[in-house]
């Protein structure tokens, strides 16, 4: 089992920045890739960014050139640096880990609110 704890959400004005953190614990060796998803009110959960154990990254078109995903293997932590935030980025952001057996673990989510 892998436990994920997110932090760093909050309220920010449009154009501002936030950095989300996701600390992983438990069976860290079983993690294949990690990522961030988000869910806005009334909408489906959507992919924001992913990073593999080898460091390859992938981004949703809507956040490319604004968000950066990174990981610190020594701290078992994944980060999402969010710049040039827009009101449409408002959502609950969830950390996700894809395990080598194909199962997924999710964090509890952290709220990001961008005011116009």
C-alpha cells in the first residue's frame, strides 16, 4: 500500500503561483509513476501532469508552459509548480501513484482557488 498526502493548495489571484506537494509513504518501491489530477465542480476528474520513475513528464494541453511537475526521490515527494494561474484552474487537485501491479493510489485532495 502507498499513502499520499497533498499540501500547498490555497487561494491565489489570477496570474499568481502556487506549489503543490505530494508526500508518499508505505511501499514506495512499488510506485511506477506519479501524477496530478484535478476536478472542478460539476466536471470529471482530469489529468494535469504525470512523471515516470525515469523522469519523463507529460502535461495536459491546458497547463503546458505554465505548470511543471517534478520529483525528489530522496524525499519521496512529487511537486507541481503552477505559474500564471487562471480562474479556470480552480479545482481540487489530487495526487496519484500508479503502482507496478497496475493499481492506483490517491491522495485526499487539496483545494486550489484562483480569483479573477
